[in-house]
């Protein structure tokens, strides 16, 4: 006997939950039609131009920008948290060997799980707001140390211990290269890091909040977010966008290469965004940073951008397709000497702040996130066939 499917109990929603409002947040917003996004009440791009990474971190965790004294205190406090527990440090060589192919981002998941266990992170459901923030600070401060150590170990080099006298971005580059970086490179990377701290309810941020809604510990929430980020449709595009420039090779090949990609239905990495219907403000800022340095790579990237937008306007009229953050992020990181294997991990070193701020906010609400699905299979119940 068969029965007709039950009537739907939930309204239809767009695929991927596009545009569906799932909660309220005080952390920021993305206004795609305007080409604008903000952290708390401040323009994210203006913050990137005028404030330090630590100031923005403080803003996301505390809801206000610090004065000079509070900024200095917060910078010193978070710098002291960069040193990893001994058992985590001792495990990093094995993690690096196991992740020789998958790279530092995959290793970060394992190392963060170990950090949470080593530090005794408890479920956020069982903690007060201050204790949750303490765990979040420890995890965020440890991420750059873990990532750079795994990268160096993967290259057969010894990890570089963090320095407490360097700000976040400078220390990150120092741990990666083993030498104190030039100020212009530090500032370029710092502006990139600030611009990618948070960006609405993207896939990894939403994943972090779903896990936080279960009351899980902070490390578990972050590991889940990193898993979402590892997908090439989310965090893997900076190096892929640069690979596109390599594949094109020379200016005379741009038109033919791009037309072939578009007409065959293949995606051009670094172009288009699911939210913005105008130029991505992050791309605009990173383009200006790249042009401050100049050089053949920058000139080539600008020409590729110009021709791609013209070809897309011709072949896909009526659609607004511009460079997104990944296109010029790859150029800036290449100019600053970062290996391509560290492009997405560097993104994670910034986004861990936004993930953690979202986890802290979600933990204030004890309601678990538990959406419904509409069954579309064979009507049930069907008779179970005899064996």
C-alpha cells in the first residue's frame, strides 16, 4: 500500500538558503547592492585603512574600539598567548607529515582540536561570557603560530617561535619567513587581514554558529568552520585566481582564453560574488594596495580584469560580474612573498576572529539551530520486501 506524501510543513526557501534571514547579529552586515560592508558600526574598509588588526579584533569581541591604553594592553595580552602548549608543539611534526599533500589548513583542524583538549576548553553552554572569551582569545592567538609552523615543517624547516614585541601581522610574516618583514609588506598584509575578518553569514561563519548552537566547545566550533572554508567554492580561490593569471600567461592571450572559458561554461576564479551586485569593496582596496607596489604582475592583473569584465558584459549582458576579494588578494600576497599554499591559511588567520566573535554571540542564545528538510523521495511507507 502506498500513501500520498504529507503536506509541506515549512515554506519553500531558495537553494543554499540564499537571502534567508536566520537570526539577528550585532557584529556587522554586507550590503551587496551598495558594495558596502561593516564591522559593528564601522566601515570595514575604513577600519582597514586607519586601525590596527588588534583594534579590529578588540572591536569584534568587545563591541567598541579601544582607546590607546586599552589597545596597548590588548595587543600585549594577545601576544603572550601566541606560544603553543608543549604537547601541541610536539605533535606538529607528525601533523605536518600526515598533511604533506593537504597542507597547513587541514593540519590546523587537527592542531586546534588538540589545543582545545590540551587547554581544557569546555562546552560554551557551560561557561560564562568571560570564560568563553578567554578560550576564544587563546584559540585566535594560536592559529598563526600553528599555520606558520606547519608550513615550515612541510618545507623541512624548523618552526619559528612567535615574538611578543611584534604586532599580529608582523609576527605572522616573521614566523613564516624567519626574518623581520619590511614595514610596507606588514601594512599590506595587515590591511588584507582586517578586510577579511568577517563578511556576513558566509558558509564557514554559519557553520561555526550551527555548532556553537549545540553548546560545543570553542575549538569544535572553529574546526567545523575551517572544514567549511577548505572547500574550493569558499576559501580556496586566492591561489586559484593567481593560477588563472599563470594559465593566461601573456596579455595577447587574454581575450581568447577568457572567451573559451566563458563559452564552455567554466567558472573564472576571482570574478563574481553571491552577494555583491557591484564592485567588491575588498577587491577595490586590495587593487589599490597592489598598485602601490606596482610591477608586471600588477599591470597584467589590471589588464586581465579590464578585459574579463568587458568580455563578460558582452557575452553575459545584464549581469554584474566584477573581481571579488580573491583576485587581488592573490596578487597582494604574491607581492608580499607568501607561498600560494598559505593564501587560504592566511585568510583563516584573519577569519578566525570573525568566527570566534560569531561563536561568542551565538553562545548567548541557548536555542539549537535545527532546520527542516522537505522529503522528496519515494512515498513512504512502502512494504518492506521479503528477503
